[in-house]
C-alpha cells in the first residue's frame, strides 16, 4: 500500500487526462455528445433539467459517475424555474424534476446518490439555497476527479510491470469528471510503466469501446488494440492479458457488480484462463442497501438497437431481439474492487461491510 501511496503523488496525471465530457457555463450544462464520437466532437447545451434527463436517457452523456454529475447540475438548472424562501421549500418544488432525472437511467446508483446529496443540502439550506446547490454540484464533480486519480494509483499498484490489460465499454474521462475509473487505472499503469499492452472490446450494440475508449486513449497518447467482443476468450488464451479491468454501475453489499452487458462473460473467461479481474468505481457506486445482484433491476433498451448498424438495418424483418444493457458479475469472480477508500481483494459481504459499513 505504501508503494501505491507514493505512486499517487508522483504520477504525472495531467499528461494522460485531456478529455472533459461535462462543462458548466453558469447558464447551461454542456455535454460532449458521445453518440457522435469519434468523428464529430461537439457539445450539446442543456438549459433545463428535462434537457439533462433526456440527454442521460439518450446516452448523450453516459457512465455512472458522469450521469450523477450531470443530474446534480440538472437540479441547479431546475432551480432557475422556481421561487422559494428556503431550501426546504425549494426541495419540495424541485422534487418532480429530480424524479424525472432519476428515472432517466435507473440501474446506475450514482444518479440516485447525487440527487440524494442535492436533497440533503437543500434540506439544511436557508435563503442561500441556490448558492448551496451550485456549490454541491461543483463538489460532486471535483471529488469525482480526485477519487479517480487516487483509484488509478491504487489499481495500478496491483498490476505487475509488463502486463497486458483488457477493458470493456468506456470507463474513462468520458464516463466521469475526468481521468476515469477503469481507464484511470490503465492511465496510471501506463504512466508507471506497469502496463505494456491495452486491449479494448468493441462493446456492442452501442460500440462504446470502439467509438469512445480507443479514441479517448489516443487523445492521451496511449495505444490500445480494438478487438471484437467475441474474440476476448481467444485473446486471453494467448497469454497476452493478465488483468481485465472494468468499471461498475452498481456494486452490491456482497460485492456482486452490475456493469455493461458482456462484463460477466469476461469474468468467466478470465477465471478460466488465469487472468485476474478488477472492478474500479467510486464509493458512490457501492449500494450497501442492495444485498446481491439478484436484487438489481436490469435496464432493457429498444430491441431495435440490435437490428442494425449506424441506422442501416442488417437483420431480416420479423426477427425478435433482446437488449439488456447490463449484467451482474458475481463477487466470486472478482479478484479486487478498487474504490477511493481502498482495495477490497476477494470481495464478500464481510469485507465490503468492513470498508463501507451498513
């Protein structure tokens, strides 16, 4: 752990951290439109909380930490449309907007966590409640960046020099306030010369790995090799992958972890081939009120997303499709969960409660 602490203070974080998906202008929330990357790099201006909710649902912004941050700023935008004498009155008037924000992506616990923080500070605020909620939204964002850099150092400290890593979906700056969770570990591991090879799965059907992860890493000068999702087991068989490093949308009290669909099968393949499996997420992703993965509601999206590519249908008419967005990886397949509070190796309920209480 001492080695990890030293790495936390000596790494050149800024060298590998240039992408920012969320910008607050004082009047609008600008979100990097991730649906159009990598060829069209542009921001969508959200001027109301409903604009933010729509952007979260449409995957304009995605990644559990990022949507929590966006939702917090959404509350600030909603406040512009109400009058209230104090925070308690404002909280009552803002509740419908917060409910709509929460419904935009129900699986990601960070969304509800950020809104709970906004409710809490509103409940204690007086006439200065507008300033209080803007300060809280800014704090949620800055705390996430600091946590990501610390987690990056902690996770990189687990990886032996010369290792190959594989990641899934996008868990980098695009999914957070900056630096990233799983990609933060990869950034830190590259900076510390521990990671020699990076592989990214394409992550169908939205291709976040192909469109976002490899693009984002290239912005920071990190080479990553794209593979088809179906090639992961074959790659592991070659011995070029020592760690699979992923993010999380919800971590249960026993360590079961919900993440992008396809994560579970990577954990199974990693165990079979002797590679280790790491989950990296801020403590806001940990939900000690959810006992295990069976209790997680798995969001399903439009089956039509599977029936074509880039708007062109590739599947015969009349063929049904099933499109769950997440799956649950059992804690028994996870070698380490890394949060800003520390590393939990071989996670189970006792180890989770020792770190997070509950």
